[in-house]
């Protein structure tokens, strides 16, 4: 299989692990992606997910910004 046969989204964990997030947060992140991808035109879903992400990220440090 060559790389042109692959499709999808590749997501790394370096950004979230450097903030101190772990497996539980990665599960939540995957759920947020799933909700938005399943309802891309639903502004209510996007607004709710955006608020949940902000609340979650507010609990963690951001290296170089909020330590």
C-alpha cells in the first residue's frame, strides 16, 4: 500500500500530552470530533462542543502560556 491509498485524519498526541492530558481527555477529544463530523451543519452542536472544549482546556496548563 502506498501513501496515496490512505485517507482520513491523522492526529498526534504531543499537543495534549504536553498540557498534561491523558487517555480520558483523548477519549473526550475523539467524541468531540465524532459529534461535529456527524453534524457539520448543526450550529448548536458546534457551539456546545466549543464550550466543552474551552472548559476542558481551562483545566490544564499550556506550556509557555499558562504554566
